[in-house]
C-alpha cells in the first residue's frame, strides 16, 4: 500500500512532531519521491522565512507587568 503524505504531515515533520517510525517514513518519501521532495522544500523554505519568536519577555517587560500587578492589589 502506498502512503500519501499531506502538507500537514510534512509540516509536522519540519517541526519535529512526528513519531520516530513516521519520521523514517517521511524521510524515505522525501528522498525517493520528487513531488514530495518539491513540496517539502517549499514548506521548509517558508518555515525558514518565518520570523523568529522570543518566548521569553525582556526584563523591562517583566518589571512593567510586576509593577502593574502590584498596583492592582486591593
């Protein structure tokens, strides 16, 4: 049976959200199917163009939040 890989599957692969067996299957498909490889490259290039997000606020932002929250205490 031939496996069909969707864009969603390839995106999960890019973000490292696949199980190990699925990861091996997707890697094999990328290496051996030119259509999947082309789609993967497009998605990977789009992923690389996304801005890098900081998940840690700056010290000033944290200080402002703490200051604001301390002024809200009744």
